[in-house]
């Protein structure tokens, strides 16, 4: 079951599209890494999912049926915890008092116990009477996550939760998110510019560019495309490609602009070297290459931006079913 599904989602501000024909699929139990440049529309999408912003067009389907903002919308939004842009904190209250204010407003049973549990989870239980206005940026981020956990949500929407965290805090936040997902079954959508950290927790990815979904893929698919490959350059590239395709049927080949071949898949360097030696190819280069995950996502985002820029103008009519 998809916990979140959007179809043809769009949002315009003063005639300009911030989100355009956006389709997204978040399955139950996912840690969904939401990747895009600043201004790509990530925060706007998250706001529409949790009901903070009304779409111009399209629909958001939550938990396999109910529409956000429609008949059952209040029930759905009560199952969502969100930390979008900046945490909504009351600066003159303590961490505990901030949590209690939300818990009491939501009618949470055993509010005091639930708030102390949330503070313990995010490692803020020792802040005592210290006012939130004296917190560091990282502490505010962790308190924002604790606020999102009040009410025991089934879905967490986290917009850049790693901002302001030092390496130790980043690792602790990462481990906490995995624990929430694995032990409590909470589905998590998390956007972050720290792609190497996102890669360590996400089970599925969605890439957005200029308000449009470029691609959705599993973590295994990302690893396969960013995995080790061999760079092969010979005196006769065309002949080399034909020989290797015959000798290595489990491999994938890609021609590089300088005439080299990129060989990936079920292959190793020794097998390629043996195939070239057996056919008397003159080898100019044979090296192992690992594709950087940041480069991979940047290529996807830039490719999506080009497609969006080249797309012909389309009609913008249509009803909003949200």
C-alpha cells in the first residue's frame, strides 16, 4: 500500500508554477529520500501532503484512500508528523513545555509521559529549564523532530532535518530515523542536501527538478547505477566493444565521449583484461571507477531541468481533488 500518492499535483504562486504535474509514490515502510536543488519544490510538495498548502490542481491520496483536505482529511493529517523548513517553536518555553503545548492541544493521552519519551528519543532530556531561545540550531532541529513525533504518527515528513547538526549529531539523527522506521514502522519522507548521509538511510528515492518528478528508484537501483565500473580505452574502440559484448554477456557497456568504454555489471577487471589479451587488443587504459552519488543525483536533476525547459507549453485546466 502507498502511504502517499500524488497524481498530477500542481501549485502556482502568482501565475508561476512551483510544482507541476507531480507524481509521487511512497510505500508503507519506506524511508523515502526526496532529492532536489533549492527552489525545486520539495517544501511545497511536503506542505501539500500534510495539508498546510492547498494544491492548484491534482490530488494527494494518503494511506490508501482518504484525500487530504477531503472527507477524512482531518483523520489523515492527524496521522502525519511534519518538520518543514523551520520548527515551530515557542522561544520563551522549555523543550518540555513546547512539547506539552502541542500534546495538550492534540488531546494526547498521558501527555507528560509521551513528551518525556520524545525528549529522550532526540537526546534533549537533560535540557531542564533552559529556554528554547538559547538552543543551538542543531538542538532546535532535534526538538522539531520531537514535536513531529507527538501523537505517534504513521508518517513523518522531514525537510532538511540534518541542517545544523555536527557529525556526531548527524549520526545520532540518522540512527534514530532508522530505529523509528524499523521498530515502530513509521514511514519517513526526508529531504536533505547531505546526500552521502541520505544514501545511508533511504530505501527509495525521488528526484525533483523545477517542480516535476524526474525519477523514482529504489536504493538498490541507485547502488547499481553508482557501483564500480571499469574504464577501458583501446586503439580500436569499435572492435573492443564487439569483443567484450561477446565475451561478457552479463556486463553493461556505455561509450564515453573520448572513445573509452565504461563496463559495469557482472564483471571484474581480470575478466576484461583476459578478454582483451586473448584478442590481441592494444590496451591504452584499464582502470576501476566508482561513480560519486552526488554527481549521479546532480546529473539527474540537471537532466530533468533541461527536459522541463524544453517541454512545450501545456494546458493548465483541471479540477483539484484534494
